[in-house]
C-alpha cells in the first residue's frame, strides 16, 4: 500500500470502540458466519480502507482486505509500507479493525495476524482468521430539536436516593429527538443520575400535542458552562420501549416546532 502508517506512542487518549461496549451495542453485533462473510465481501468489493488499531489503541496502520481464503476461514490483507508498524502489528495480541461502508460503521477484532505469501502473485500479505463476531452500527438517526429556552418543556419524574427515599423532580428539556431527551440538571442533583439508571413514569407536556408518558434510561452526562459562567450537567436519556404511537407524537411536535422556527427565520410568521 502507498498510504503512510501512523502513529506510534501517541500521547492522546486511545480511541473508544463500540465493539468493546457490548452492553450498549449488543443489538448491532453479528455472530452468523454467513452474515459476517457477506459484510467482509462487501468490504472487498468496495475496496474499503480499514484502520487496524493495536498497542491498546495507541498505534494503528491502514490496510484493505484483498480476498478470503477458499474455505472462508481466513482473510488476506494488504501489508503496510512501514516495516516497523507491520512488525508491531504482527506482535500485537489484540487488534481492532474499523471501517465505514456507506455511512455504516464496521468493527471487529482479532487476537493475532500472521505474514504469508499470496497465491496469486507471491507478494507478502497479512493473514487473519475470519472474526467470530462483527459490529455493524447502522442506527436510525433522529433529528434532535433544541427546545425553547424562554418557555422550556419540562419533565416530571421521581428519583430514588441511595437511602431508598423518593425525590420528585421537575427538569427542563434541553433537546428532544425520536431517540430520547437531554435534561438540564443542577450540579447538586447530578450524582443521582448514573449511567444505566431507569426513570419510570416520566411525564412531559408537549405544547399543542398533549401529555407524554415515557420511560427513560440514563446514557451519559457531562458538565456544561454557559457564557455567563453558570454551570449545569447535561444528562442524555434514551427512550425505553417507546411505542409507535408515542413516537409519532414526539415526531409531530419536533416537525411542527422546526417548521415554525424556519418560518420565523424567513419572515413568514
């Protein structure tokens, strides 16, 4: 390959891989040999450029899959032009392969690579086993609407403290999509929202659409500082088992508010 290999011993944090977060991405994992082979063949046909991460993610090189073996047990991959990086990849005990095909993220891992000569032209190539599992991250992306600041939509729920007592809360929504909501949480309450926590019987009144009852799962949280210097925590929550009827209400609200916003910008309202 002509592409230069980069980079070794980066001081930045290593990349995070969805493949290594099965609790969050299990629905996107493929275990069927036939399905995995189909994805690999698509990668071959499209000449997909693959990044191979190793050394705990601090080093990587670029490659492509040249072919599959006759028995569909192994992959033949291009070697890189950097001999040192090739050598380090061969010594690695864990390698994570990532690529993008038609905006779909593909990831899989191998415990080792070996070096071999290709049968077609006798050149050196990497050889690795066909992976036993493969992540194909193809999610429906929802448009995320920032809710009005002057008159925010608020959500009512109950949090359970460590001692078992219940704390009623009313929180403004920062944004909403068909997948979930972003909540504005005061710093002193942030510790009550832990990743994976489930909030049952949450109520929010969507203007002109009515009361919506949902279950939320806490997915992430991060600090936010405003221009005025005030701070809060944005807590991202995912809808749990949202029915098609309730999803339609959310989408209707989002579509209407966005249409009204665009009309104001165009001077039509």
